[in-house]
C-alpha cells in the first residue's frame, strides 16, 4: 500500500472494511438508520442512532461479564458503523 507503515496500512484496511459494511447494509436495508419510518418512535434520527449505540455497548458489557469472552468482531464493526452513521446524521441534519 504505497508508502504506508504497517499500522497505517492496517488502518486503511479496517476503515475500508467498515465503509464496505455500511454501504452493503445501506444497499440491503436502504436509509433505514437515517430515514426511519417512525411507526413506534418519534425520536430524532440522532437519538435513535444513539440508542442503538447504547444497546450495542450494553451487549458488549454483558458479554464481558458473562465470561471472559472476546468481543465478537461483528459487534465491534456494528458499533463503529453506528458511530459513523451518527456523524453522518449530525452532518446532514437541518
């Protein structure tokens, strides 16, 4: 990867994976995170994403308490993805 150090190349690889995950989910589910249908919740998009982040963090905490189980990479990727979506939602908010 060009003139990148090993760490820099890994940063690129990991962030590319997150980008690809978010784009794939967006294609599969549409803009459900940023354009919720609002049947049950009238909370703002930002609040809804923050709730998803809270849920993910609670799952991570519970997993660590049950046993010294390593956090599954999918959970980490989902959390990173929600943080990216939160930033996008804040930037696109009117």
